C-alpha cells in the first residue's frame, strides 16, 4: 500500500505467474485474488461456494488477470486438491505461488469441543495446506523457484479462550511453514506465513453476528484502535510473493495493528 491508496503496488516480476488461492470466494481470499490479478497473474481460484467463486473470478478478470481457472469444492477433499493442481499443471505448467488461505474458526469451550469440529479444523486449517504445499512443491522444486504463503493467525502466536482447535491448527501451520522453508530453501522455494489479527471481512462479520466476538472490545484491545483492512493483508501477500522479498523465508509475519506486541492488561 502507498499513501493510503487501495491500489496495489506493482511488482513486475509477478506478471504472468500462476497463483493458486484457496478460499478465494470471499474476504481475504477475494481481495488477494483481485490484488494478484492486478499484477497480470494467471489465477487458479478455489472455494466451496460456487456463487462466491464465480463472483471472485469475474472480479479478477476485471482487475487484470490474464487467465482464471475456477476449482469448486472443499479443500478438505483430496479430490478438490487433485483437481486444482492437475488443472494448474496442464494449463499453466504448475503453480508459481500458492496461497493456503482457506480456514475455519471452530470456536467452542475446550471441554465441549466435539471430535467432529476438532477434526474439521485439522482437515481444513492444517492438513489441506500440507497437501497443497506438497503438490505445489513438485513443480516448484523442478523449476528451482516458487513461493508458498500460509495463512496463519495471531492465534497461532498467542492463545485465546474457546479456540483450542483454531489456535492449535494455526500454531501448527506456523511451525509447518518453518519446516518446509528450511527443507526447500536449497531448491529456490520460499515458504512464509501471514499472521493477521482480526480483519474486517465476512469471516469476522459472521463471528460478530454470532456473538462470538465483540467489536468494541477488539478495537479497545488493539493498540492501533482498529481492525486491519483486507487490502493491507493482500498488499503484504504481494510483497512476500515478489522478488522484493527474495531473502525472506521461514517467517511468520504478523499484520496485527500491534496486537501481539501488547502484553499489558
């Protein structure tokens, strides 16, 4: 971002790269799709909701994407993952940038956390990113370059009540990021994680509507006094995917308006 503008900074090295984004239909996924589209990227977009996916793909074309593939289905389903990477391999010669963005919250008191909800969080928040990264890494390692960005969270860095499944999976994803980074750095593949705080998206709006979070309390707890904007996270993703971040790998980058730095109660 520059000078408060919502327009993305341009990174010429990203032009015509194949960028795969899971959970691309709404929220951060949709915003990142538009930002990478503006770089003239070729996009492979996934979402479980067909209507949202169609809308995101249309917006990406309008924003400047040179080509868009839509892959509908849950990222917890291995057939969806196979379809995503098979189509990317066949049409674009493999994924250059993978953004593991799809995720769920799984809020519940730990004593009442069902095994079904626990396993669902594991499947979507941790297992799916591993499987996607494994598939993407094959072409990346062969060509000697590639970028994987995992969407962790501030709750992968600090704990919060009633979020056992979410905190465990996001912390696991942060550590998985580091392991993959040190294994694949020798092959020219960079792996980093983004750790946003609360971002004003449909995901957060749903939590607000359900009474799972209170906006005034979050803003009061945040040193900047506000939620992050989707555009700020998308701009960070662009930077980390670009050659401007060529020395950055194995990092969990918090974009949290000061949340994790604030330890005073």
